[in-house]
C-alpha cells in the first residue's frame, strides 16, 4: 500500500498514512480477506446483518451489500433490535431505516416492548442490575430466535478487533475461559440447528479504521454512543487497552493474533458440552432455564409486588 503524504485520512499503527482512496481500498480488501481466510460466507447464503444504525453495523452491511451485488446468490437482510433506550435507539433506528430504504435492503425490527412487555428503560427502573448485562442477554436471545425464524443461514455482526480484544481480556480477568472458547471470527463451539451461525467480517479491523471508513464513505455524520456504556466493565477495559495502544502501538493486534493461535485448542476443549433447551421457552440454554426467562420471571414478580 502506498504511503500518502498529501491529505491523509488516517495513520495506521505501523506508521503508514493513507488518503481516502487508498484507505478505502485497504479497508475493503482487509474485510474481504477476513471473509475468505476464516470462511465466513459461502457462495450461497440468506445472510442477516445485525443492524443498530451505528458505525460498525452500517459499515459491515454496506460492504456485505457490495458483496451481494457481486454475487446475487448471497441475499442480504437486516435485523434491528429496539431495546427502548430513550433518546438513543430511536435516532439510530432512523439511520438504519434510511440506509436500508436507500439501498433496497429488507429491514426487520423487533422490540423488547413487543417481545417481553417492557422496554430496557422500564426494566432498569424495576431491577437493580447493570444495563449491559440484561440488555446483552435479551439482545442475543432475540437475534438468534428471530434469525432462525426468518430462516437466515448466517448472521453477520459489526464486532471489530477492539471489541474482540476487550472480550478476551474481560474473560481473562473474570477467569471465564469457557466464554473465550466461543469467541473468534465464527462464534460458537459446534454447529446446531438451534443456533444461527454468527460471523464477524470486521474481526481484524480496528475501531479507528471502522470509524474512519464510516465517516469518509458517508455512512455516518455524527458519532453516537449508548448512554449506558459508561456503566459497563467493558468500558473500563476499553479505556485500559486504548491507553496501552497509545503507548505501545499494535498491542490490540498482538492480543487478538495470539488469541487466534490458541482458539482451536479452546474450542476443542469445550466443544463436547451438550446444548440444553430451556424448559420454559424451548430456546437453547446453558442451564435448564435460560437467563432470559430467569430475568423475565424476576421482572414479573417485581411488577406484581408493586
């Protein structure tokens, strides 16, 4: 890749500075190489993209839509989850709708309110729990259930290298190696018809690269962040890693690349665990009752008490 001394839009961790055209070429080539390297997308797919309306999900949808135009046997659909976060999700959903309408992409929207009876904001007024904990449980539950009902063959998410790096470190700190075994460009341990395979085309792209790509290609004109993120453990790990990256460029790449070397061993170690089915909702679960149903029961009891 040529080094651009005039009008660079980004400086990579290796010191290379790239202009808009060279960076766009570099970024898209990296994504397509990731897809090929980890065999994320077959030649024929009914592919879903988890769309929030933020920089990561818009970027992955934009690039995969390009891939779909090159290969019409790859059909693209978008799935958005409306958690009910006042002043935030309504704005990003408008951006998601605008993008899908412009690019003729079918968008399915499912909400906590319709599926569970309460918005996330309402849940947090009832339960004393970290927002990201309960939101993540319900969000993953809905994405998998609705993707399966829509008969999607895979679900692409906008997780980037920074996200993966944070997850690796969080699991190390919490001594939860079993969760790390489910990470990687292809999520999960084994194939099962209860799960729609999740894939991460932006796996080797840094958040800085994704943000730059989104802005210079007109996918976003402002950066918005969930108001609950500051309360999360992930935010603290993110800040720690950003500090290390600033002092030692390439730290995040090193963490993820070294993790990829041991990931096959982790998957081999934990792949024998049987997948259970929740006795209440019949969805896949690690326990007899899934976490979604556990929290829904807590919410029901608290509402009755009130």
